[in-house]
C-alpha cells in the first residue's frame, strides 16, 4: 500500500512540475505602449532651465572676488617708498 501511495505522490509531484514548466514558457509577443526616444540620453534635443528663485536686478551681494582685492596688485617701488616716508613722518619716527 505504501508503495502505491508513494508512486501516486511522485506522479502528482512530477505532473505539477511539468505544468509549472509549461506556464513559464510564454511565446506570445507583448507590445507595450510607451515613448519613442530620438538620439541618445547624453544629448537631449532641448533643455529647459527653470530658476528656483526670482532674479532681482540691483540687489547688493556680499560676494567679492579675490581678484578684485587691491592687496594682490603689483607694487611700484617709488610709490611704495614715498608711502613709507609719509607713514614715518605722520607717526613721528
């Protein structure tokens, strides 16, 4: 009796595996609606730039360029010596 029961169980097990295999193989071609892309992703045809803040003309900012600072300009030797003489005279040395 056990042999017959085991044989029937194995038969049903193999039958269910075969049915699952048949369900996995789907040869029907499916068409999905979507978009068409012309070109490639790296080179878009158009670009929209949307500012995240309103630009206000004439608003003073605290941003200063380091190149506009006068401390890095070249010195003229004669002018520098004249300024040193004036400093010495004004501070009483």
